[in-house]
C-alpha cells in the first residue's frame, strides 16, 4: 500500500511539473507578443478526410486545416506531426526551410493537445501516406492540460462520461457515434416532413405531467408562485393540436422522469412523438416500420445492422403478435383462460411473480410478459393489444373491451416504441383518469392525474387518431451498436462529485 502511494505521489509530482512547463511556455509566448489566445479566427479551407478521400482534387494544391495536435516527431531540420479535426486526422511534414527558422523553433516547443492551424500543399510521402507539406504553422490555442493517455489512458467509464470533451478528443469512435446521432435525428425529421408531418414545440414546464406512467420532477415557478412539473411526455399537448385541426404533428424533445439510472434509462432523454388524424395503430405500425428501415438505410447504407454481435434485420416485415399470444408462444401460458383478478393473482403466485393488492388481471398479464417474453424479442416485433389497466389513454378493442388497440415495438429485447389508437371518447377518458386518481391515492407515484383542460379538448372533438412515441436514444443505441444509454448522450446525468 505504501509503495502504491509513493508511486502515485511521484506521478502527481511529474504531472504538476509538466503542467508548469506548459504554463511557462504560454508566458514566454505572451512576453514575445505571440499570445495564442488573442487570435480570433483562422480560415479553414478543407477537412482532413476531404483531402484523403478526394486526393486527386487536392494533390499539389494549397490547403488550410486546423485541429488538435495528437502526435509530434522532431527530427532535426524536419519534423512530422498529426493533426486531428472533426472528420479525422492527417499527417503534416514540417521543415525548417519551408516555414522559416523562427517558426520552426516555435513549432518544436508545441505540445500534444495544442490546437494549430496549418497551411501547405497536399502530397504523398515516400511511404505512400497522404500528408500536408506545411508552409505555415500557427498556434491557435495553447493546451494547459495533459491529455489523459499521457499517463493512464481514458479507460475509466465514469471519467469518460464526466469529461466528454476529453472522450471526444481521445476516442474517434465516440465522436463517430455522436455524428451518427445527429444524422439519425435529421433523417427522422426528413422522413416525417416528406410524409406531410408538421414539427411543433410544446411546454416543458406543466401544471399536470401526464401522458405516461412515470414520476415527474417538481419545481417552483417564482413569478406565478406556483408549483410546476417537468413534462414526462409530449402526448397531451400534441393531441390538443389534433383537436385544433393540425392533422399530422410531431415533436422531438427532452422529457424528464424522476426514476433510476441504468443502461436503458436516464432521467432526461429525447423522445419523439407523432400523431396522425384518421388512422389507427395499424397505420402507426406501418409508419414506424418504414421509418426505422429508411433511417437505417440513409445513415448506415443498410437495413441489416449488428447489435452486440447479433444481426438485426430491419429489411424484413416486422413480426406482429398480441401480448396474450406472445405469452403462450414463449411460456405456454394461455391467458385467455384467466377471467378474474383472483385467477390472475393465483397464476402470478404459481410463477412467483410479485404484485400488490391493487393490481388487476391486466397488470398481472403485463408482469408475466415482462418476466417471460421480453428476453426473446431480439428481432423487430410488434407486441399488440395491451390490457386496458395499463393503457389509460388508448382506445379499447371494439370486440374485446378488456384490451386496447396499442402496440410496443421491441428490438434487441428492448422497447423501442409505444403506440395507440388514441382514445377520443371524453366520457371513457374521464373514467380512466378517475381510475388513475384512485391508484395515485393508493400510493402509485407513476399514475396519471385528472386533466380537465385535456378532457375539454376531447369534448370539442378529436378525430380518430393514431399516435406513437419513439425513444430516440434507444434508436441511436441500436444503429450505433451502443450498449448503454450513456454512450449516446453527450452529457448523461451523473452524481455530483467534489
């Protein structure tokens, strides 16, 4: 233990000395009138990958790039360095005779991590590497911190999430994930816009956080002296817009749920919800299947993706199966034989499923499904016709009112989307809200609350409507082969440290 402490102390002393050297270099530059922090701009004409991918266009021509110096080899009168920009990295040949003696002295004092601007001509070295023959090297920003690989590498997952800016510098695959995330969201917007949908924005601070089974965050609005909540869903406001005659609307935005953090959940996440008048949940199935397939093709160039070593085929028609049939298929339980809450609870006892006294038949079905079916849903599967007890905003099936016209899309054992034939009967909706209020009074912090203004909107009249919610983060996880939700959030929620 003492030896380990001594080694850590030596490393810390070495690190402090290196940091001091960088500060001293900056002071020398400032005294010489070369303060890099006074530079306000640099003209960039091309990115590294553009030169490499279209070399025939750039060979022998002047280029101007800027980025972070990731390596440097000084060899007398000529040196090499590698500069990393948004799209990749490129080698630069720096010769004293090309940039001048004073500039070359300055170059030799540069540190790994410094941000530089380089002008020169594109050429190929004797070893065949596309490079830049520098005619000018300008220090744009002095890095006063040591990049982590200098000592221990950026392998600590917690540190990667907390210092995402360093993670992006050190790990090109991380940067690629977030470039793809942006492309995925843009592709979703493009697809929906082409389908005639209108993007809208709805409130984040609400008096009544409804539309999902989740515990909200609460805060206080000083100007109105009122307690308000952060939204947990986009649903109730978007459906008000359907009432108002906007027949196809969607929103991509942050929602907030006061729940635990794990590989699939973050307290704030990005949700896309859309609503389309004059269609039902079958129309939503067609829409989401087409959306997933087209976005994958546009961003990845293929609808067959690999996730955690398993090939996921988005090109084939997605399986469609009811929750009851799925339970029978994967566990052999025929829930059509269960007719009462008591029979359902007896079945739960048989399979050691924990439940509460307030739970009903439909709740037990959902628990059995989660326990025995979800683990089998690797390929794209629509699970249809959820029980009414867990679907307070969904139309009942006309031929079987114990169940609703609802589906969830599962891929890689995870729920990716949730959709309904939207309940537009204000009388039935009031009864459902009242049932939710009973659950809330019994201690269910995730139950919905009565929303009189939403009920008034339904009284005005909402046409038959299909709606869907898609977790953008999980969609990005699928298309980037990312195991944890934190891997696709630039700044995930983390416990504060001193």
